[in-house]
C-alpha cells in the first residue's frame, strides 16, 4: 500500500488487545492521518449464557480501554450486527477509506472477516487490510516440498524452526495520540462491565493488561525457563509460563514472547518452550485446513464411535467427584480458577473419553466455557489428540492410568491436598487411592468413602479394555463401509 497521509482509517481490535507490537495498528498509524480505534461487541460472539471464558476476555477489553484513557487515547466500544455498525461508521465518516485488522484464519472469525471485507469493498467503498499477527507463521506459510500441508507435528516443527521469525514492531504512543479520533456513536461500556462482573469472583479476571503480561514474561524468563523442561509437568511446582491467557487475548504478542525466549540462555527448557509456541501455529494450521473439526473427528474411522455419554458421569467429571483424586483436583482447579495445568488437561481428557467413554466434544465445550485462556484451535486440537481422533494424536490403545499419572506427577499428593482438601490429612501413597483406605485409616484421616469423598465411578482396568474394544469396533465398521 502506498503511503498517503490523506487517509481516514478504522482500526478494529479483536484478539489483539494491545498497543505494543500490533501489526494492523502499526500499519494503520503509518498510512493514515486519522485513525478511529474500535472494538465491537458482536452478538454472534457474545454468549447469551455467561461463561468464565467470556468474562475474562471482556475484562481484558476494558483494561485496554482504561490503559488508553490514561494515555489520552480513545477506544470506542460499539455493539451490534457488524454490517450495521460499519454502515453507521461510514454514514458518520464519509471520508473513511481503509479498515485495518489482524485476521482470524479459522472458525467463525475467518467467515466474519471475509463477510466484512466483502461488504466494505463492494458496498462502502472501503479497502480492508488484514495481517497475520496471532501466530508466528500463518496457516498457509509452512508446506511440504510438494506443496501439501503437514499432518504430523515433528516434520512441521523441523520446517518451522528453519524459517525466520518476524521481530516485534515498535509503535509510539505519541503517534497514536496525534492521529486518534472519535465519533458520536453510542459507547457500550456499561454492557462491557456487565459481561465482566458476572464472574468477578475469579481472581484471574483482575490479572489483565499489557503490563501484567510483560511482567509475567519477564518473570518466566528470569525464574522458570531454565528448568521448564524438568518441572513443567508437575502441577504443584507450577513451572509453566501462564502466558497462554495473554496470548489468547493478544495482550502480548507471540513475536514479543518468541524474541524474549530466543535471547534466553540456551538449554532444554528454552527449546521445549519454543516447541510449545510451534504447537500453537501447528494447531492453527490444522484448524484452517479442517474448518469443521470442532464437530467432526479428523480421523474418519473414529467419527462414529458409540459413546456411552452418561450425563451423571459427565456431571461428576465436571464437578470433580469421580473418586480419582488427581482428576478431581484438576477439575476443581479449573472450576475455581478458570485455568488448568497443561499436563492435567491431557489426563482429564483421556479419562473422560477413554475411561468414561464420553464424547470429546462434551469436554471441549466445557473447557470452552471455563478456560480463561481458551484458544479454539489449540483446545480442539488438544481434545482430538487425547481422544485419538485427530491428526498426529495419541494411539487409541494408549489410555492414561489416572492413578499412575497421579503418583508420577504429584508424587507427594500436594496438588491433590490443595484442591481436594477432604483428602489432605491422608499420609503416604493412599492419597492417590483413597478407596484402599481401611476403616481405621478412614477414621484417622477423617475420610468416609462414598460420603465425604466418592468411591471411583469406574474401574480403570475394565474401562481401558472397554474403550479399546469400542474404538476397534468403530474402525471395523468404517473399513467395512
């Protein structure tokens, strides 16, 4: 685009709630003399049923607005059907010529962006300029030598490592302030506050903003990355970065994180974390290539698995009442904090799909509601991985043993004791298997099986055998069709 400082532009924020290192914003400021900054409460994306995920996201939107106010920059919070909103902007701003945004490459966002761009071009006479900002590499950037997309992570990662990564972009607040403008449109700040306050009890909803994200990144590089590979799977040690919730909202850019990690001392922790960043790009690519993967198994032979789908069992899984301490602790962590340790996400997903034979889509939907760091591509990809229905997924015959996982990743039962306090007095290994407590031990530790803590809702050994048989039956039916 040629530089022409007679342009009036709109910068449309979505999953990029920051000023620093924002590609679309940088371009809008560079090529415009006036820029209207907006965020739209889209009815298609605002869940009528309040969720933790939604409240956390809108808390980040409010923080961006508040941060900008302190810098004398105005962000307008608008609401309504997108076509109607942009049509109204054009009526009030007839010399508006350019719309800038960082594009979504999958899901509803991709269809939304295409629809808006077409309307702006064909009806409003407005040019749209979109950019890859959410990922280090866009969904179409990394291909095999024959032009095909990858379906296995390891070769994708090898190619990904070879490609140069874009550096963070510097944007001056003075430039934004000088070019910022506003319109006499209704601001929906009240609706924004209402969406946030419905889940104000979650502390993470207060931990928002660019400053919080950058502070966390700095602490991770200084204190955790060197032993990330060694400690990341221990939920009580808390060796993960916790940056996912800020990446999800765009309160920090993926380029900023990559650059900070790249400059960290070399080691296993550094490489392992870089691989985690690659997984984001990989799952983004998979979702773009398979747009129906939220409802359809990527492995066709497992599309019609005969799930048990027991609603009572599902409720016990949701509320942390399965009788398997690590599963229950993980689900209670999710329900009380809006976040779950990554290793535990795999374990509870395996338990739901394999031990309980409940459709992975049920679990994915529950995580969608509850996770403050919910990312569609990564969450769907993770659930399909655990359920053995996705690309490069765990083999269907590999079923995590929840008790062995508990002993391996929470050996002293500290995480269990924190989130399942009714088991906190148990000493030794029986905290992982409270169903083995004798009557004397139950009295000593204040645990009454089936009363103060449930008995296991399933026999893992039998459940594993059943799951393998169901998956094999699904494969046989598919192959005979």
